[in-house]
C-alpha cells in the first residue's frame, strides 16, 4: 500500500513543525517540572539548614551566657590566688607566737611549771621554771619530768635544737624542786600550710 499525500509541501512542513513544537513544549514542561522539583528540594534543604543554624546559634548564646556567669568565678579565683601570694610573702619568716606558745603549754608535763617564757625571733624560745623533786617517791623520779618535757618539746614542728641549759636542785618555798632552763630555736611560719 502506498500513501499519497496531496497536501502542499508547506502545509506538510507546517504540520511537522507543529508536532515538533508539541514535543518541544512537552520536553520544556518536563524540564520545568524537574527544575521546579529540584528548586523545591533545594529550598526545603535550605530552610532545614537555616533552622539548624538558628538552633545552634541559640545553643551558643545559652552557653555564652553560662560562660559569662562562670567568668566571675574565674576572676575571683585569680584574685584569691593573688591574695594568697601576698599573704604568703607577708607571712614568710614570721613567727606565729600564739600557736607556738599554745603548743608549748599543751606538751609540757604536769609536774613542772614555767616561771618565765621568752620568745624572740632572733634568739628563739627560752623557758625557765621548776619541776617537782620528791625524794620520797620510790623509785626516785629525779629529772624525769624535765627529760619528758625536753622530748615533747623536741617533737614540736615549730621548735628545733631543744637544749637543757641548766638543771639544779634547789628549794622553792621550802619545797624540794629542780630549777631548769631550756632553750630552743623557733621555726618561722610555713605560709604554704596555713594558706591552703
């Protein structure tokens, strides 16, 4: 079978062109739909990322607010450390007389009493006093109380070079006693231990 077309060639070309325009329009529409879908997907992703960015910025602001509140403590810690350094330098080489005299009074045995106690930063500690000397005791105690006092004084961290400089038997208000004198070097305050 043979087909014969009696239409003029211009009309035939026009119809073919019209068919091509339809196909081009359909293709253009398909491309437009694909581009619209890509644009919508991109816009959706952009909005999603902007929301994430806004949430992260809020977190950053909240954390920054917390950091600002804690910065006060950091500043106070540095101020406290500066004050500690000032106090350490001020206390270095100083004798803590109240503590030293309290420790001495606590460690001395009860059977001796102190008549004078002198504390000088250069000369150290000087103690003079009496110990009970009861010859009726069996066994005879003698200088035991003084020796006990020396040992206890030597155990104190604030004293060093504890020496018995004098120990003689004598009478005190018609009572037999041993008169003694003790010297020791006093150590300065350790500011590290006091300012923790």
